[in-house]
């Protein structure tokens, strides 16, 4: 009766303060940032520059990114991107974004006018790079995945000259025209003496690039150009299917390598959605007035939990998110059995 009364009376009464959750991706705080400039980089990629007057997003460390949030026909869409703003560009956020005809977020961005605003979150940290730990670093990027890799090269550039590690980069694209940030990559070839291998599926006429023509990055490319285990680290950033395939290739090549030998950005982020699902501060018993409020503290708690799951899943809520939350409730949260049953039912309803 209590559950039914609370559920049926949501449209009446006083709203309680929402309980926020703690976690690396949870409780994202967004601020509006105005579009200042849109520059075409190639046939399907643009550099979007947004104002950053508070400078909260300047000089993000390697392994960090931000979330963009828009509302399309009443549906909240969230996508995660890596800014490419050089540290000497103050007051702006530079982003490289590939436009897809059927992409909800990218189509929205493509239609933005100068002066329009969009919600951008504060920085989200995925990986903290331990300086001076590795003697040789292998970098593999596909398409716009180069944005994360450039962040690491910028960080290595700040190292003491005698402690700069050896760096090898494989960067794959469909055509020469798809290669992004090539001028900056060339600078690092000279400044850091990195070993760069550009792979394209189709060679354009008249290009003067030193290219490897291949539809995919193959196992023999990794064997030849990536450092083996032992004082080395491999970073992979690109489409998740590419990351998983190349991670498997590296494990096939070096089956005795430790787990921390390879870090795949997108695949790790997806895996973390279920493995690192965290719960923050629970409401206290005295927070509930037992008056069947439409937004009882326990209801707002599970709504916050599902909002967290949604944000980590690109704006989409899945039944598996509810299942993960229920599992955590059963394993780690100490609650009265009747309240726990109530929360489980709420999660199941929200996760449908």
C-alpha cells in the first residue's frame, strides 16, 4: 500500500532535494558554452570552438574528456568528446567532431549557429598517466581517436628531456584526407623523435605522405611497430570494435603480458559501466516524512541512480543498468527489506 500510494501521488506535494551519487562519471555538472567558430577540417569533420570564459576546461590532462548534452524532441542525448585546445589558447574550447548523417548529436552540432549554446560538463578523468614510468610507449589511433593520443604527446613534451620515453604511433584512417592533426603529429616527429606509421585504406592520387596501404591494422603491423612488454605501455583509442580486435592481437602476440600492458579507452569506458557502478550517500531514515510525497527521498534516490547509469551510457538507459543497480543494492547497501524491495521495483520500472 505504501509503494502504491507513493507511486500514485507523484503529481502532488512538495519536491525533496535530489540525492546525488558519487562516482567518476556521476553527478556531472554542466555549464552552457557558446559556439564561437566552426571550421571545416575535411569532408566530414569540423573544428567547433566554444567559449570557455571561466577557463575550467583549459589544458586538460591526458585521459580526460568532457560530456556534451542536448535535448532533442524531449530526449536527452549525451556524447563524450576530447577537447584538443592547446594550453596557450585561453578562454576557448577546441573540439574535433566528425559529422554523421544519422548521428543525433553530430547532426545537432552541425545545425548550430554561431552564438548558440550547448551544455558541456566539467572534466571527466578516465586515466591518470604516471610520468617517467615507461621506457617505451606504443600509441594506436583510429580516426578521431587521435585526439586522446595528441593529449599524451603534449604531456610527454613537458617531460625533462633526458626522461622522454621512446614513442611509436600507428594512426589508421580510410584516406589521406581523413588524417587529422597531421601538422601537429609532424611537429612531434621532430621534437620528440617519435616513430609514426600512417595507415590508410585507399591512397589518394598525388599525395606525398609516407603511407602504409591496408584496410585494417593487422597483427604483423603491431609486431613490427609496437613495443613488446617490459617497461612498455600500449594505448589504443578509436572505435570500440577496433580497440577490442587490436587488444586481442596484442594478447595473442604476448600471452604472458600483464593486464596493465594495454589500455583501450573506449572499451575500458564501456566495461566500467557495469564494473564501476558506484553508490553515493543514501538518504537517512529521518529524511523520509512518511507522508507519501510524490518525490519521496527514496524515489529521487533511485532516479538519481538511473540518471547516473544513463549518463555513462551515452544518454541511453538499458535494462542491464537497472540489473547492475539492483545487484549493488543487494550486495553493498544495508536497508530495511521492505525499503529494499521498494527500490528494486522502482529500478525495474525505470529500466524497462
